DNA sequence: ATCCAGGATAGCG
DNA sequence: CGCTATCATGGA
C-alpha cells in the first residue's frame, strides 16, 4: 500500500501515542497501526515527516492535532526547572483529539490500573466487541459503539478483566445509547457545564472527567490530577511543606500552569512516569 | 509476599 | 470538609 507524506514539525509520533492518552496503537513495520474512530490508519514517522495510509489526510491531521500552536503552548508553560526538564523529555507530544465515547469508556476502565493494563483492557474490548478494520497488510479494531456495549452481558465484560469497572462501563454505555446523556451535545457546553454532565456517569469523578475534557473535548486547560501529577506537585512544588489537600492542589495547578495546563500536565506525566525511581 | 496502579464513592467524625 | 475502607486485577 502506498504511503502518503505529511509534514509534521514539532511532533513525536511514538511519544504521543505512548504517553497515556490513547491506548490501542500497535507497532508494525516501523510505525503504528490503529483506528481513528472507525477508520483504519497506519502511520510512521521519519524526522519531520509522517507517512500514512488508510485514513484520509484531514483525519490524521485533526486526530494528531498537528494544527495546535505548539510554540504558543510551550511558551505558556511556567518557567521552572521541573517544567523545563519535562518539556525537553516530552518534546513533540501533542494532546490528540479522540472520539468522546471511546475516550470516556477507556478512561472509565483506567481507575487504579497501570497504563500497560489499561492498554490490555482496551485491546481486548476492541477485539471482542469492536469492528475489524482491514486493508492490505494492516488491520485494527474500532472501539465498540455504546449501542453495542449496551447490549452485552456483565459477565462478558468481566471476562475482559475489568473487575469492578465493568458495571460502570455497562451503565455508561446504556446511558449514552438510550440518549440519557448526549456526548455530542456536551461538546457545545462550557467546560464547567461539561464537567458537571460527565460526572453523572457512575465511575466518573473529577479526574476522569478532566481526562475526557482534555483528550476528547479540546479543553486544553483541563488538568487531570492523578497519582503521578499529585506526586509531582508534592515533590516539586510543595517540597518541604506538608499536608497539601487535594482541593488545594487543584486550585494551585489550575492557576500555576495556565491556559494550557492540560498540555503541561501531559508533559510532566510522561516525564515522571518514565523516569521516576523511589530513590531519586 | 506485599505494595501499588492515570479513582470513585459511601460512610464516618 | 477531611479522612478511610472498599471495590478487582496484575505487574513490579
């Protein structure tokens, strides 16, 4: 299959796809095969150029957020040592644009799971309930639509090793499929209204809601605070002090990291997750 | 073996 | 509000 070139400065495909925002891309032939919503795509990178096949160009550009103003985003980061190191380490990561249901469902299964296992669960659910997309030597599975998951039995989800998250995923699928909550309508809401809508799903609290706001609804100031970000804040920005409550951490983070707090968070997350060792 | 993982939630003082 | 136990499962 012929590969189509695409200029992609200030972009790192491997880091972006493996930074814990999306979990289903599979290495193949020096690149990655996966699904962009219901479209099969194969993408590889050579320096400042991407080569892709399957999906159309607009889908790839939009999904990978190649139109984001990276210079402006990087300039918005606070000027401190931890941020500087993370920015170098995570250079080229972009906050990609995921389909809302697929993003919500994936992060519903992320509670108290390591990135590796979130990935395993995502791939299993896709293989068992999604659509097989095939073209030439490449194939991938789409994430099952809510209408599909709404009809599966709880036991089938438990077989995917979801544990206590199975009930939440099933409930969410039914709430979307029935029209009780309209994920496309949420796109038009203010960030605060959207957050209030998202936490109506069982199993979705402020952290997962912020993941969906950031990774699916383009709210680049939304900042999910997980165990890693809390660790960064406590060990870097509140070193020496004690007892910083979660509400205080949130207020600090939103103010300190600014209008692209979600981006800053993703750079810190990627850096710390891959370099952190307990003894320094 | 013991602890922890991109949390949420109910129950408690 | 702030703290804690609990919820499955697997990797380190």
